[in-house]
């Protein structure tokens, strides 16, 4: 076994890098002549955001928002608490929200409403992963890395109980780990 507690690798570091490069090209083309404010959602998006930033060819500023959703660490309750707000207002800015994974959509909906209420000039969402089968509320993802099956994923920034963020690949966590058997 490659890593302990991992069932299998779903997306290799190479697949991720290739996809991130394509996303970077698309975003850079769409924002040509504009200045972008990329907002990362802590902590899961940091690895993706760090790679994405380096393939963007337009001027880009960076800010972060931190949220926690009430509930267990493998499911989202939909009630979002803001732990860290932005350093500066997004009013009049071209905002690109960068998320690790969209599951029910509740977290993204909440953050989007919060940012849109400040009147950005533009607002788009870039998510590395999407689990469309789990959606509870409709959300628009403008730039998507991969659609993934309904399994709990870790690695490349994604954690379970604070661990596994450092794995370079995106992996399926063994069910026993989060269903309490291990
Ligand atoms: P939503 O509000 O869309 O249900 O949940 C989004 C958040 O749930 C993500 O930002 C992430 O923190 C967490 N999440 C959802 N699915 C997974 C997963 O498969 N692995 C990990 N590590 N987190 C997930």
C-alpha cells in the first residue's frame, strides 16, 4: 500500500498538474487585460491555489477566507461559520473564489452570498473537485478540475481530521477510517 489508510489513488499528481495547467490557461484568457483577486477558502484549497497561481499569466492578488461547517469531519451540515474574513473588501474587484471541493454546495452558496453582498465587479468560482451526485443546492462552478464519485477524498490539500493534506495525489480514504472501525 502506497499510504496507510488509503484505499486507492483517484487522481495522480500528474493528472492534477495537467488539469491545473489547462484551467490556468482558460482563466488567464478570460481575464486578459483585467486584474484578478483570487480568494482561497482555507485550508483545503491552499495546495491547489498555490499551483493555480503559478500558471496564471494575468496580474493576481491573493486573499483568504476561512470557514468551518458544523457537523462531523466527513459530512457537511450546511451551517457555515466564518472563522476568518477577507483582509480587504471585494467591492469593485474581479473575484475568483478558489475552492477545493463542492459537495452539497451549501458552503459555496454561503460564501458566494457573503462576497456578492459586497458588490464585486465580477464573481466566478473555480473548484478543483465536484461531487455532483451529492448536491443539495444549485451552485455555479465556472472552472472545474474534475467531477468525482461520492467517496471521501484526501490529499492535495484535502484532509480528514486535519491529516493527509500533504499527500501529493488525491486519494480515496478507506471507509473504516471515517466510519469509526479503525
Ligand atoms: P459542501 O458544503 O459543499 O457540502 O461541502 C464542502 C466542503 O466539505 C469542502 O470544502 C470540504 O471541506 C468538505 N468536503 C466535502 N467532500 C469532501 C471530501 O471528499 N474530502 C474532504 N477532505 N473534504 C470534503
